[in-house]
């Protein structure tokens, strides 16, 4: 970017998202090591610097002051004699429990070293440490690596570490085959096994990966808190959904996680196809009070063949996580971070309109980077919502079916899809109306749709690959009418230019 022209063209490639995090070039997958320190949000990620498909894993690195505008930094962790660098986490060692910081504070990364056992092709995955004394700009790998290994477990990876105040110790949750194992430590170096969770809980339609464990208030009540455990499950060819993420709600006493929903159906973080391996930021200041997470916006079913050239993969927008009491029980709620509002540009408003078939009140608006916040009420329509990224012979439908009470994204005719037989399709979830009303919060960013129903009780995240000229937006009703109580539509500026 040595001149104005290059800066104007920066991040303008076909399908390039404009307000999502993407690597400048080459392959990216799981978010790693998210931590807030000295005014900066750090995002590390699984990165292959030499190609646009998965390869020898490094930790890529970027920082942001607002979770919207990101600065790319050099690779943080590269392969060494212990193997490549798989997923993990990072924490602030405030009290120098590790002894790495001469009595001061600093950043410690806990990650999986991946190689094979000597004289064998059997994968070997061991947990290791690195530390930084300069705000994450350079990293020193601990000379005693690895710090944790279990030879009897082949899939043994993705450590998420946090400080547990009640028991005054570090906790590590670690993916181990079809389970999550819990370890504890006083110094981040010596770890002791505490418990295992997984058997007869949740979905086992793939290897368990990328756990996260954190506490949230219920309905904002700090006196009523529950623990949430995220577990992603890998792609198994037998199941059409590919890779996806489940969650559990329960209690944690510093050693054992207790699941409240043993007999219930599996709880899914997202009902689309493209939100995987999501984990939350560590050390966000208490006065902020938010639990914020981000996911890899792709799916192992087709991630390596999506039709981008210079780079491959994006992250979801960062989202605030909350717990809410619903008719079905306590459930996870996700909301876009408020900082994204800084990108809002032109605004259109509608109020108290009756939407009927063959009428489009958004005819004059054309965009493929925008946000919609809308509330609908009853009516006779079988279905209503939006058709976005609409052009010649292509459209993505974002809607609600009142008969089936389902929220959905239909990308059957969304654009380029021939790269994989399982890409095109319709993805839906049950969403009950609240006082006969349905609210939809939609973010579209050239090659993605993120849909939040009824304040984020139900979420659908899907990639799309439409023609870049497909910018029509349609507000529609099918087989009847519906009342549009309110609508705000904002075009969104690029966060990269």
C-alpha cells in the first residue's frame, strides 16, 4: 500500500467481506488466543502462510481497539521441533504466576503442538506455552515444552485456559476425542487432571474440538449465574450439517462441570452452516461486563474449495453472549457488538406498513453490505422477510414461516455453489413469536448472511457467493399480508479502508 490507488483497491477482491475479519492472503481457520490487554483486543488464528488450503499450522495475529478495525501483525507462532501450532488460548498472567515476567504482568499463550509419535504415523498432540513481554508483538516459547501430554489419547487439543477466582487457580478445558477434560494449575506450567465431561451428553456426530467454559448471568441478574460450555464437533460425512458447535448450560465448581440439560435435545449455537470453533475473549475488563466471542465463518465440509482466490475464510462478526429464560428453559442469546454501529452510513426507515405480495418497498435501495433491524406482526402471510443479494437468476431468502414457526436462510439460488454438492440449501430453526411479533436483525457482507431472530434467541450464519452486481433488496410477503411495525436499514462502510 505505497500509494492512494493501492489503498483504494485494498480488500476489494471478488467476494471479499468488508466488515468481517479476513487474512490479507492465504488460508485461515479457527480463532485462537483471544485476549484483551493494554487497550487491545488480540485475535490469533490458525494460519497457513504458504497456500489457500489447510497446511502446516501457524498462529496468525491481528489487533484491534474496537473489534471492528483490525491491524494485521506478523505471524506470532511458527512450527518448531515439537510440531506445528494447533489451536489454543491466551491469558494475562496478572500476578506472574508463571515466573515469566519478573514480577510484572504479561501474555501467556497455551496451544497444541502437533506432530507424530516417533517411528509411527500416529498423530501426537501435546500442550505447550509461549509468553510475550511486549504486548504480544514477539513470543518466546517455554523451554520446558510440552507441559501436558496424554499418550493414550490421540485427539488431545485446543486448550482454553482461564483464572477461576473461587478456587484461586488456572483452569484448562481441553478437547479429548469425544470428551472435554478439565485440568487445574497454580502456575500455568504444572497441570493436574480434575475431571472429564462428555459421555452421554450432547451430540457426538464428530470429534469434539475447541471447548470454551465461562460464566454468564441469567437475564442480566448477577445473583443468578450459570456456566456455559461450548464444544465444536468436526465434520462427519454421515451428517449433512458438517462441522458445527453445541453448548451446555450448568454449574462448575473448579473441578467438574455439571450439565443441567442431560435429557434434552442438543443445544446448537448456530442453525446455519458457517459458524464453527467459536471461543470467547479472555480478560475483557469487568467494567465492560460483556462476554464476546467470534467464530470461524466456514464449514469443514467445503471450506477448502470455496470460490475465493487470494485468501480463504472469514470470521463471524464478534457477538455478545447472554443467557435468557425462555419458554423452553434457559437459552443462549447472541447479539452483534455495538461497536459495529460505527460503520452505519445511509439510513432508510419504514413504520407501520402492510406488506403484500408483488410489492417491494425497498426498490430504490441497492447494496450488498448492509444491516436491517425489523419487527413484524402477525397477518395472514404464510411467510415473510427479505430477499437479498438479488440479481439475475439469484437471490438469498431470509425469512420467517408463520405456519411452521421457523426462521430460515435459503441459499439454494444464492449464486456460485457448484464447488460442493452440499453447499446450496435451506437452513432453519424453530422460533416462537413473542406477543405475535417477530424481530429480525440481519447483517449482509458481500459473501455472508448473519441472522438474529427475536433478539438473538435463534441465529443462522451462512456463506453465500453471489455476483458482485447482485445488490437488490426485496421486502416480501407470501400468500397473504403482514404488518411491518418498524424497519431500519443501514448501508455499512468498509472497516478496511
